[in-house]
C-alpha cells in the first residue's frame, strides 16, 4: 500500500486569501480542500497520513504532528519509511482518482507533478530512503536535481488537475469551475461566485465583510 503523506498547517493557513476570507474561513476552506484530497487518496487504496504542524483530526487519515519546517518534517518522516510513499499537497482540490493513479502507476523510480510557477505538488517515490524533499522556491528544479544525484529515474507527470494549487484569490475560479467537492461547496456557502470583468474571469463575494 502506498503511504500518501499530506503536509498540513491547520492554524492561519492560506494568508494570501485574506483579501476575501477571514482566518476562520481560511482554516475551514483549507480543511475542505484537505477533505477532497483525502477522499481521492482513499479511493485509490492509499493510506492517508497528515503531517501537521499542530493537532488536527480528519476522517480517513491519521495525523503525525511535527512542529518543524516543511522540509525538516518531511525528511525526518521519510527517513524511517521503507514502503513507496507519495507526498501530496493539501491544496489541490481538483485532483481525481485517475490523475492520482497515473502518478503511482509510473514505471520509473519516481514521479513528480510540477505546480504552476515552479513548485512541486506531488512526488511519488518507490524507495523514500533514496530521496530528500526540498520545497519552497523553484522546488521542481531542486527535486529533479536531487533525483539525478541519487540515480533515480523520474517521470514528470503533466496534469492540470494535480498542478493547480490554490493560493491566490484568482485561483478560486478553478475550484468553482472544475471541482465538485467540499471545497467548492464551502465557497458557495460563503456566496463566492464567478464574475467576469473586462473580459477576465474572477470571483466575487456577495457578503464579504
């Protein structure tokens, strides 16, 4: 069974969405996206493990609390694993069963899904002891270099559903257009909807404070 490790920060996440969501709403939205990720992870038969900065309980997943930076927490956790592992971000609510299966069915030593803007959204590695995580900045390039140094053959998976992470107000458009999960329903409960201004698609909140 593939262990899907999901880094998560429950308290004051997604600060770049502060222009449209207050802290409590951002925390609930982050949990909604996480629930969508866990749901798909479980549907493909993976074990879901939250690597959280503070205690949190989510249906379908166990939680490991590590009060460390992202890279330090991941690498400490990976160092004791022997089975195949998938590191998957909690803010990619467009993911589908098919897109995740495409990643974990790679014939290479590992698979990487780049995020928009040079980041990394998903890493699957069959031998976690041969890999270290280096997120932040242009992490996709860093991860490709780490794989090369460790003699790992990599498949780069081109997937809109997995590459779309939600960080900015403009990103909410993708959730409203392409998701049918809890994250979309939560935005709709806040009366956030798609708007078109000067030919560009954005989002509007009817009851924003």
